[in-house]
C-alpha cells in the first residue's frame, strides 16, 4: 500500500510549474489591462492544478495497466511499481479532474457559459492522453496537446475570465508559456525514447529521433525570449522575462551535452524553473509597467 509520500510523488509535484506559470502569465496580462481579479485567478489556478494532477494520475493508471511503466527510468509510478491498486489511482485521477471541473464551472457561471465546453474538452484531453483504446499521447500528439492546453488555453483563458477579452500580449505570453511547457515534455520524452520505443509508445521524441528532439528543445527554450523582446513594446518592464534566461541555458546544457536517462532529470527540472521564472517575472513586469 502506497504511503502518503508516495502518493504525493505519484502526483509529480515537479510538473506543477506547468499549471502555475500559465495562470501567472494570464493574470499579468489581465493586470496590464487594469482588469486583474484575484478570486478568478485563484479559481483558474485551481482548474490548472486539478487538471495537471489529474492527468498525472491518469497517466500513471493508464500506462500502468498497459505495462509501459515496468522499465521506466523516470519518477515513481504507483501502478507500475505495484504500490497502489489501479482502481485507487484511477479514482485519484477522477477526484483531481473533478476539482478542476468544479472550479471551472464557477468561472464559467461568472464569466461565459461556453467556457463549460472548453473545460469539458480539457478534461477529455487529460484522460485520453494515455487513456482509452487510442491514446493520442502514444501517437506523437502529446506535445501539441501540452502547447494548446497548458499554453494557449490556460494563459488566454486566465486572461479572459478576468479581463473579459484577450489581446496580442496575451497571445504572446500564451505562446511563450506553451513553448516552455512543451519543452518540459520534450525533455521527459527524450529521456524515455529507449523504453517508449520498446513498448510501442510513439511519442514525438521517438518519431523525431534523439538529435532532432534535442534541437526542438533548444528552439522551445529560445522562442519565449524572442517574445519578451516583442512584449517590450507594451512596457519596457516586460524585459524582466529575461531573468529566466540563465535557467533556460542551464536547462538545455545537459541536452546539448548529449545526456541520457537519469542525467536528463536536471534538464527536466530546470526547464520547469525557467518557465516559472519567465511567467512570474513577465507578469510582474506587465502588471506594474
């Protein structure tokens, strides 16, 4: 039976920046319009955290029952390691997604009814990433989903529920956060190329191969800083996003050096840190600029 600490590790807390960063950035661009609403920002954070924890447990369950986690190099998996019953992990996924749904309904009822449809799509996408008969994460579309849902939808959704509109600065922040978030997944899948290929999991990294996946990570780390330069047109304070550059450089260093397996864990961590620093610094710059 899994301990509380193992359940916490199974939720993959190192992925939480993928939920926090888009809400921070979306709130920053809403504040730049003079429309930040703190309680809506907190509800948006509840949605994002519920979704990412839910998708982590859902992946643990789905990969575990398929047997694709048996030789996994990465973080602890509850089902794959035999620490928790699949039904318990599945239930944890549903509870987390349910929390996200409740927070999302509250936002929709106070903003726009059609957000209910957006939320439903997010929950379905979270489950079918590795769930169902034809999980899209096994076909190379996981990175696209991360860019869309934890980049575009999360940032622009956070801005919209507070400001009632989106603008080009919001789109820029959404693309930047989506790039960082996708970079985190690319790092994860680069590490897992050998085991994923063996188990038939055709992630984008498996399809691209090792060298091109490393080039993709570099591109995803550079793009947000090009967007920072563009955001300076809104306010010079947006240049605060450049504070994340050292973390992005550090994140790519093991990848550039050809690291494999567990040696890529620091790159995974630092990609997330770069994303969070960029989002918070940019949000503060936009809000106070």
